[in-house]
C-alpha cells in the first residue's frame, strides 16, 4: 500500500516510537501515584517529554507549562474556553477550532481568497476593543497553505489580545517559536510521529485557562479544589504515559533527523506531485501551490468523480490511501465552492517512486482509463 494520508495520521512511524511504547507498557506505573520505581520512571519520562517539546516549540522558561491532552481537539477546547470576549478566527479552520467558537455568540470569521489564503491585514481589521483572542491554524489541513504566525503574534501583542495557534498540521514539520503565542495546541499522531491519543498545549506566560476537568492528581487529595499549579491544574486523572513515551521518541527522532530535512523531503514530494498534475485535463488542484512555504498537502478533484468515489477507486485499483470529503474544514470548502476534495498528504518516509505512481493513477482516472 502507498500511504498518502499523513495529514490524518502518520501510519509509518520510526521504529524508535514503537519500541518506546512497548518498553513503557512493560515498565511504567502510574506517574505521581507512587514512590516506587515504575511510577517514578513514568514521571521522569513525562518530564523529559515536556522538556523536549518545550525545546522543539521554543517555549522558554518553565517546561511545566507543557500540558498533555489526548489530542489537539482537547487542547483547543481548553484554550478557547478560557478566552473572554470577542474572538477572531478564519474560514481556513478545522472544526476543532470552529465548533468551540460556535458555542459562543461573539466572534468574527475572516474569509479566504480563491486560493484559500488569509490576509493578515484582514485579521488586523477584525480585531476590536473587546477582542480577547485570535485563534487560527498555522497550516491548513485542506490546502497546505501556511500563515505567518510570527507576524500575527506580533500583531496580537501590539493589540493586547491573546494568540492561540492550532499546530495540528505544522508541529514536527515547520519551525515554531512560542514567543508571542499564548497557547500552542498540538497533536502527537501526525508529524510528531507519536501514537494516537497523545497531544497537548504549550502555554505562554501571559495565559492560564481554567481546567475543563478536575479530579485525581496524585497529591493534595484532601483538598476540595483541584491543584492550581501547572501542569496538574489541566491534567486531571491518569495520563497516557505509554503514548507519551512514544511521543517523546518521535520528538527525539525529529531532533536527531532535523526538522528542516524532514520538511524539505516531504515538501519536495508534495511539490513534485502537484507540478506533475498541474496541466492534467480534468484535474483541479487547490491552494497556493507556488507559495515558498507550504506543508506537503495537495487537495484536488477529478472531473466525473465525487471525492469519495475517486478516493475509493484509488485504493481499490491502485492501493493508494488518501482522504476524501470536507476534512472537517467546511468553511474552506465553502470558500472554494466545493462539497469535498481528495487530499494527498506526504511524509518524508514516502518515496519519489510512490509519488510518481500516484500521479499516474490520478492521470488514469482523469482520462477514463483507470476505471
């Protein structure tokens, strides 16, 4: 099988990730719930993971501001729920941003252009005196378009509003620095190469959301209130130490391989795929494919097929795994006047041969010879 659905989850993990999870399952107790070696080993590993993630994301100061959650969705809900006042977001967002915001009444959605791009000037114009935060994705999960979060962060600081970043599609692929970011929300199972069920948020010094859950913490058990210090304040209950061990191994793999090398390899494949199909009759590509900085995502449609049918044929006839539909990003599809699209997303663990085979499969479907 040729797996080109890495924006949904990375199927091919480095061997070190698998080994770390297996070792953790054989050796770890419950962190903060005992003074014996298995519990302490789990606690030490989680601290090492916090330090590694803080380093990867440029979070200066206290690594205890790295909070583990089951996924980016949980992290975004925590971060967004803690905001008071008006929120600015964009039409490029995943439902993990949109749905928590829809529960509120006071928000503005900045539109996309016909390439799915967002104007920083439009974000600035949407900020009001009562705005509490700008919340947006670093990279689109539909188009691969990347926003300049450094400039937007500087804008938010100048305007006195919090900046919450959805890094689900960029963590592990693009350089990120937490300076000027109030909360960075990430998932472990995509380009960080961790297991599913891992993720978290990194909190800047200017932002402290309230906990969504309270319960066991392993200490202060006689207090009626949940502990207030981080990370315990936002980590009620037993953490996924087995998964976090795999996440730590994934981060260490990225650090040893090199973030730029990983991105460059995957980006080369994504651009090769898009360039090869750019002039193919019956194939329509989406996004700003000429942008100097992108994530390795290429969404398209093939004339004569809806996206689900095209994806099914790609798997059934060519053993190519891709994603079809709206990708939990309905406003982006509305902006592009689409009901769905076929998404190809590349990893540095894919090959040029796999990429070229996918090109030929799409061409065959578009020509009518692939059915």
